[in-house]
């Protein structure tokens, strides 16, 4: 999507926001956390959805959708979160906006623990943390007018904006690029892109500090995606917003994120500054995501030699693989990967990774050299150019000469 | 902007003339949107068959409400005997076609000579009263329990769903027959016919709610996962707000559809019960009961059977045509 030159122009200025001190942004700013200070802190966050069966609703297992993640979001920055479908990204988003209650771990917003606040305890916090949803068709109630939808935040929070709700709704509509006279219309009278703008207006109504956007453009036409991303970007500069933007591939978050977290099966496997991540990804999974959208079908592997093809689907989060969760699909996996879970370590300033044998960094378990059988199969799907030198050699030593033939 | 229709921009708002065209109306500055309800109504207005059904339903309601006035106009009443019009030998009405005459437009009953027209008009009261009120009972119970099951889930859902399964598997007609036939003659200040009507309404309604409950539960389950519910929660909305402001407005359409389809079914059940002799008893008039007594005269006085049969048929058909129209008007994609 946002590969167009004008996008790049906009995003360059956005990136300068996050890192350094922010230039005095919009006049509406009344933020407590100064730019660069920690706005949101997540520690050991877990969400296990119980699986219940029978009349008595006994628990027979759990979907470990989010399984112990730690990260921070600094005021004014944009954190991108990527990962394949089912990796727990939406669950993570709903945990930090407290639409879900964590099973374990803590969520701190501006230093305040909000992990277990109830509906009424959360209500005042809701002004500061807002969410933009994925599906513009299901995120607006078809029975309500746009005015009602965008006015709901004020009603629910008992806030009367200056000049009245209607006036404020109209102002918000024009802020997101819609005709303010359309407040009496119904959602079905708008296109997908317009609806997403309505959702954005609703999220911005209370002048929040943190906005979590769950795949804000993935339901939209490619031609509209860039417009919506640019709108989000402009709004961030104007209003001094902090974003957590969730996406299933890296292309969407590429230009707008300051830092990127890569999730796999409920874990963060790599968390790094955008520059570092793109220049030298360390986790094999990041590398695979970056090379292209993964194509799970091995029969098509010869077609795109530049791509790293992940074999199979994401394993079930009900019983995730032992050790490193990626070991069933990783081409570098060794014995230790199946038994010991790699910790998320900062191997380079501003780049954390959870891998025993990272790319572009020192091997964390150099003694363990024998590739798993699965890895030997997987390595055949990885183009030579990508496989790091020694891993490729190892693989070739075992899978003697079969690979070149295959590749033809 | 690449959006298909009239993508509005803040800078260049469409001119007033364009606005009017877009909104389909020429009034004021604010663009009036068309609600889904209004769209459905416009669709319904174009459905000739449904409109005909709707008009017939309205006429039937008027007949039921104005029954005494109408019979007075004709100068008849449903309970006066006209033995002089009965052939003493065969007990059937004198004259052709069940004694149809200027005085008795639908003829008279065999044996006692009560005016059939007046009895049909009064019978409409029973049919519609039982049909509507039992549907109301079913819809209220079904909506409340269906929403509880769908929205709160857990053990509440498990219990309510099992009860619904049980009731749906229940041989309800047999049960109603058994229950109505052992009813006391006096209850809650009602006597005779009143008790029977009251019990029929309750029992038909009670056995009808699981049908509504199932639909409402399923709808609630799917609606509660919609992102607009999450959006409301992320703004601090509590459960009651979500229930009443976000979910119920979306449940109205399926509930209306189900009600319009339930009324004719209940009218038929009432007719069947009265036919079987456990519903309304003579001298109070009911279509099912007239049909039942007509069986004895089916070859000597076929008109006596045809008229209440037609009344039931036309009523049920009208409700069904109207109900189908309402469903078609409310159903299409609009409801998502
Ligand atoms: N309410 C729930 N109850 C049970 N399981 C759930 C629930 N919500 C999510 N899950 C499961 O948790 C896992 C993670 O889901 P989640 O929606 O967070 O993934 P995601 O990364 O957002 O994927 P996508 O890209 O498809 O949106 C999935 O396996 C999903 O089936
Ligand atoms: S090398 Fe091992 S630890 Fe690293 S991603 Fe692959 S399986 Fe996981
Ligand atoms: Mg998701």
C-alpha cells in the first residue's frame, strides 16, 4: 500500500515525532505524559480463553491467545504490531484497552495499574484510551445515525463539549474529512473508507492520549488504505496522539511506526526500532514476514525464489509447541529450540529478540548445531541468499545437493 | 477520494442543490438520512401482495372491534335462535345455500337457526384476540429469555436452551387439550368462556415462546460480537446501555418478522382447539367450533362448512402474505 512517494513524505515527518522531543503540536494538547515518557506499560500479560464443555460448563482447556508479553509505549510514538492471523494481536489490543480482562500480568497506563479495573473503574480511563476497529461494517451500529454514533462518547462520559454535542460532532466530521452536514445519515449510506473515518472520529471525540487501531485498513480497498493511513498520521501530528497500530503484514505499519513488535502465537518474538528491524531483522520469523506475505503452499515455492516460505499454518494456540513456538516452522531450529524457550533479550540497543540462533547477531546457543529434521525440510523453502552462511552449509551438508535440483 | 458515491470533503461541501439530490429531499441544510426502518417501509409499500394482505388484516381487525355495530347494522345478533327458518324434518335451514337471504347474508345455522354472518363477525373477535395476545405472550417471553440466554451466556444460556429444547419436543397440542379440559369454570374473576380464552392465550403463548426465544438468542449471540458493541464498551458503556441502546434496536426487525408469522399459526391453533371441543364453547361463536359442528351437515348444508372455513383461510392467508412482505422488506442486507 503506502509505497507512494507522497506517503513517504508524510511519514518521514511522523517518524521524527516519536524519537526526539516533539515539536509543539496541536493547541488542543493537554497531555500529562510528556513526549517520550512511558504512557503504557505491559508486563507479563496473558490472556487464556477457557474452553468449556457440557451443561456444567466445566473447563476442558484454554486458548492461550496472549501468553506472557512485555512492552512499553512511549508518549507520542507509534508502535506497530504485526503477525499472522491468530497470533493474538487483536486480543492484545483488547487487553490494553481493557475490553478484556487479563488472565495474568499487568497493564499500567500513565503509571496507574488498570489491569483489573471494572466497568465503572475503567470509565474515566476510557477517555484516554480509545480503539479503532477493523471492520467498518460491524463497528458502526446500523440503527444509529452518524450523529448518534459520534455523539455517544460524550453521552457515555457525561461530557458536554463547548457549543453542544451536535456542533462538536460536526467539527469531528470535518476533522476526518467528511461532510459535517451528514450527521443525520445512517452508516449504510457511506462507503467503507468513509465509515472507517466515522470510526476514527468516534475514537477521537474525547481527545484520547492512546489510540489502539486494530487492522484499521485491512478491510478497505487498497486504493483507500493509504488515505486512511495518512489521515491517522496527520491526526497524530495535529493532536499529539500515541498509537498502537495492529496489522497482519509489515507493509501497512512500515511507514508509520517508530517501533515494531512482531508477534507469534501469543508471544512477542522481536521488538525493535523500525530502522533496525528493516535493516537487520534478527528473528527468523520477522525475516520471513519481511521477505513477503508468507505463502503456506510449498508447491509454489519455486515460483518466488526471493521469498521465505513458511511451511504449514500457525499451530494451535490451545497447545502451542514446546520451547520456541516457532520451531515447527523454523529453518534454523535445533534441539534446544524444542526444549528451552528463548527469552526476549536486547541483543542490540533498541532491538529485542527471542531466538536461540538469531540472524544478524551472535548465536545464543552456539553449542547446539544439529538441525532438526523439520528444519532441514524448511530450509529447502528458504532461498540461499537468505539463509545465513553457516546454517545453509549445515543444511546442505545434510540435504546433499537435493535443494538445487528442487529449485529448478 | 476514490469512494463511489458523493464522497464529501470538508473543504468542498456539495452545493445545496446537490445536497437535495443526494438526500432525496429538498429540505433544510442538514441531510436527513434514511433509516433502515424507513427503507423497509418504502420497500413494503411497493409489495402489492403484502399490502393487500395488510389491508385485509386491517379490515379484519376493524370487523372484530366493531362486531356489535356491524351486526346491529344488519339487524342480527349471534345468539338469537330462528327456529322458524329451520326445516323441522332435516334440521337444516329452509331455502337454498344454507338459508342465505337478505336478512341472513351468510344463512343460518342448522337446528337452532342462529345467524351465521353475526357468528362469523363475532368469531373474528375470538380468533384475533387469541391470535394476537398469545403471540404477545410468546414474543415477550421469547425476547426476554432469548436475550438473557444470548447476552449473558454461561449457565443461564445452558438452562434456558435446554428448557427451549424440551418445550419444542413437547406434544403441545395434546397437553393443551388435557389442560383446557380440566380447567375450572371460574378463575381470577373470569367465568366459562372467559377462563377458556384466557387459558388458551396463556398456553398457546407459552408453547410459542421457544420459537421466538431461539431466534432472538441466535441473533443476540451474533450481535453481541459486533464491533459496535466493543466500541460502546470502550467508551465506558455498561451492560444495560449495550442491551437497550445497541442490541435491542437491532432485534426489533427479527422480532416483528417472527410475530407476524406467529399470529396466523396461533389463529389456526385456536381454531383447532375449538374444533376439537376444548376451545370456546357455544353459544359463544368461534370459527373452529362452527367448522366442527358443520361436519354433521356436510352434505345437507355444505355452505355452513364453507363459510367458517373461508374465514379461517382468508385470515391466515392475509396474515401470511403480510408477514412475508414484512420479512422481505426488513431482511435484505440492510440488517447487518
Ligand atoms: N473470545 C474468544 N474466545 C476464545 N478464543 C478466542 C477469543 N478471541 C480470540 N480467540 C482465539 O485467540 C487466538 C488469537 O486471536 P486474535 O483475534 O487475537 O488473533 P489476531 O492475531 O488478531 O488474528 P487476526 O489477524 O485474524 O485478526 C485465536 O486462536 C482465536 O481463535
Ligand atoms: S532458531 Fe530456534 S529459537 Fe530461533 S526462531 Fe528458530 S526455532 Fe525459535
Ligand atoms: Mg485480529
